[in-house]
């Protein structure tokens, strides 16, 4: 194989003018994942030209909280159809909320909130309780049908966040589902919600396709897609995907996903020269640790390698 013809691409101004061989980029990603103690799968695509980079792009993967993007699409599509008024308010009691480490899941009092602000909590801080209020309203079957209608049959939810925690409780014999650090790793790996055939799932390519549709105003109306893009841009955790693009002129909008042995982020990276790229990185770290900086950082590393490759494939601007 010929050695690389390029170094990393510029973050600003014109396109990268020299291109690495795709196999070298894949070797770079191999090495990055190995150094982070993780496996992984990657897909990136230029939203406008369709030029892409793939690394296991059609491999079925656990979505974890990336599944909240299909919920968001279903909610805003219902608003388009006049079925729901997204400014209407719902009352969420303090009891019976889905567990989680953020948002409504940890609040102590009843809350009155609009549907669109529930969606904001669901996406910005990955609020499980807010997600399940919306899932209960919309229905899992309807969310899956919407994905199939968009041509994304690979994207499938198998239940709510509540169902995931219930499965951990059932299969691990009452271990605290919010603190799995003391769980036996092999027992944890065997849980059905951590196995693609029975768990909420998708593929890297299917998720970048959905993101591309949102950025091209094809997942719903133009107004609804703009609102969804705004919400994705308000995520409070920038340390995964954003770490690969450390420049204020580059914007990143995305959604993380985290479960035991799962660390993901998907999103859209937009450059000041107008380039915009949907990227999905799904990783499977060897370590159970919830705090795992190398596994977080590798998401940015491999995303940048994929986007640099795509930018190098474009005509100089």
C-alpha cells in the first residue's frame, strides 16, 4: 500500500488539497481504538456531495441514548402533522419517573413543562425521564414506523429508558442500575439490553443518513428540522466528538450515548467554508469504568480522521 500523501487537514478556509489512502485512514483508526482499549465503528458523509468514509458503517450497533434522536424526529413530525401542539404543557409527577443521572430523573418536585422543552431536556442533558414521558405519549411502535417510513429500518427502538433499567435490575439481581461499578463484568455483558439482536439498535450509516435528512430539511418540515438542529446544537457535553475539532469557527451539534461497555457520539460538524459532515462513532470499550477519558477522546480522534479524509476528496474551494 502506498504511504499517505497528506497530513491532517485545515480547519478553516479552503478544502484540504491532498488525500490519504482510505486504507491508511483505517489503519490510523485501528491504532487509535487499540490505544484507547476499545473497538468501534465509524461512518462520515459530506451532507451535500455524498462523499463518505466508512469503517464498519453497516455493522449493527447499540444506540444507547442516540435513540433519543428518533424520538425527537417523531415528536416534531407529529407537530408538523397537527397532531400535537409542541407548546402544550404536561404535568410530570415526582413519583414514577424513569431513573437517570440528569434532568427530571433527579428532580424532587412535580414539573409542568411544554413538549418541546421536554425534548430540549431529552437531548441537551440526555434526560431519561423526559425521554420516557415523550415515548409514552408517542409510542415506540410509531417511532419505529417513522424510521421505516424514512427508509431507516435498521433503526429500531426495543423499549424505553425505563425498560433498560428494569432489565438490568431483573438480570443482575437487584444491583443498583445507576451504579453498576460493582456488577460482575461478565454477567453485565450478558444482559439482553447490551446485545444488538434484542436491544435498541441501528447502524452508523443509518444514523448519519438520519442526521443528513435533518440538515437537508427532509426528516420533517424545514421549520421542524431547524428546531431539531437547534436542540442538537445545545448538548452540554462537548468532550467526545468536539475534541476532534478544537476551533471556535467549527460548530458541532450532536448526541452522546452511554451504557456499560458502550460510548457513542453522533453529530454534524460544520466548517466556516460551508462544509458540513454527518459523523457517527460507536465504540465498545473493554473497561466497564464510567469515567473513561481515553474512550471519550478516541471519538473525536477518529471523527476528525474521517472528516479530514472526506474534505481531502473535495475540489479545492
